[in-house]
C-alpha cells in the first residue's frame, strides 16, 4: 500500500525548492530543515525522504550519506517505497 502524502508535505516541498534556489543560511539551521525534521519525527515518510535527499546530495549542507541512509531507512520503515529503493542504492554506493 502506497502512503498518501499529507498536505503539509506539499508545503515542505515548496520550502525545499526555495532552499535549493539559494539561501545564505546553513541548512542545519534553516527553518526548512527544522520543518522536515519535525514532520519526519511525527511519522511523515515523505518528509524523511526529502530530508535524506538533502543530506545525500549535499544540498545546502555538508553531504553525509550516513545521515541520509538513516532517514531513507526511517522512510522505508514507514512504508514509503521510493525510500526503500533509495536505501539499497545508498548502501551499495557506500561499499
């Protein structure tokens, strides 16, 4: 069963796009990352997936595949199929 994203996810995707366009603030301190963290901790798998994508690709922050893998795994555990596929990909790239 695919998870149906909540409305808040769409708002966060827009915030993420704004961050990618450019920001002077470090992503670890940004309100966008804080919003993703809060939503992820609340059990939103899409927020976990988006957060890990930022870490995996170093978008607005230091690239960290270990942290990315943590969030991919959490999103996968929450039954988000795209995250499960990404978990395998990141694990292979770390070998």
